[in-house]
């Protein structure tokens, strides 16, 4: 399993943008399509809201990729 860590620049990031920032997809639109397809989980639950707010401490999973979201430095 590939482990990634993304530090927030603010209080939250939208899920589709997080996927782009983490390098899982090339654009926010591609991130929206991934979320809509039902393959993205947030804290172990399938998430279908493309722009749901992801905050520090949450874990986003997609296939064998796990993204840990951390607070801004």
C-alpha cells in the first residue's frame, strides 16, 4: 500500500482537489469522476460527495493508495 501525506494550506481541502494535490489524478475534474465512481473512501466509508471538506486527521483511501491529511505547518 502506498502511503502519502498531504499538509493543508488552510482549514480544509475539497476531496476532488486533495486527490489532485496528492498526485492521484491530473485534475480536479478527474478527481470528481473518481469520487463519483464510488472508489474513494474517507475514514473507511465510501464518499460520493465530490467537494466534501477534508480536514486534518482524516484518511482518504483509493485502491492501494492511502492519503493522510495533516495540519498546516
